[in-house]
C-alpha cells in the first residue's frame, strides 16, 4: 500500500479518543511504560482485525454487487453520525474512563490500546477495509505493514515528543489535550469527513 493510501487511513485510526488517550498517557506518571503498553495493545488489535478480514475475504470471494449496497449503508450511517455529533456538541461529555488516564498503569494502557484501536467503530471498519482491500487485489497480507507502522507511529507521537523535547513537551501536551477535550466534536467531524471521502473513493 502506498503512503498516499496509508496516511489518510492511519489518520482515521488515531484521530479522536485514540490520539487524545496517547496524549494523556504521555503526560501520566508512568508515561514510558504506559505509552509502550498502549501502542503494543493497539498493534495486536489492528493486526488481528486486518488478518481476520483478509482471510475471511479470501475465503468468500462472492460479494459482487453487494459492495455497492454496503457502501451506501456506510455512507448513510456516517452522515447520521455526523449530524448527531453536531447536534450534541454542547452537551457531549468525555468518556468516564478518560479521567483514569493520568493515573493509569501499563496493564490498563495495554487493554485500552487493544480495545480502542481494535473495536472503536471507525477503527474496526478501517482495519476491515484494509484487510478486504488487500485480499481483493490479491496482495499478500504483509502489505498491511505500512498501514500498521504509520498508525502506530502517530500513536507514539506524543511520547516521542516528550522524549525529544522534554519539559517543553510537558508544557505543550496538556494544552493540546485540553483543546482536543473541549473541541472533541470538531475532531469527530473531521474523522467522519475523511471516512466519507475514503468510502466514496
């Protein structure tokens, strides 16, 4: 898969609570171990979903005309979600588990990475799309490595920023975290918009 294909897919994977969680963990007490555990859990989940979709699609190559119907169903669902996100932007609250991130431990971080990147709706759909796309093109499963590495690189960006910039990153990241928390609906609409474009193309 080319970088032009991989990059928007990776952005869809991490934009939203996924990247926000990475920022929280990068500013937590055990930030090195937490960030590593989070990325490891994400890597395992993404790999499992992509592989499952790949082998399932390879074993059932009889989708045919149903792909068009599925595309329209996905588009309608995305548009409904986009409208709902905008309507509830003033009353929406961050998930309760997000308050636990500053005091998280590696076990919690691993589980969070696995569940968020494996089963969050847009992430699940994206990973399935990657696996089925590779299968339909007759490409080997290993071609998903680029998608996996770029996604994990984006997730690791907050902790790498702390490593590179030290105290400056520790001052900047909480501000970025607060902005993303206060403007979560903007991030969600951005992700949905990208996914709509990817679905159409």
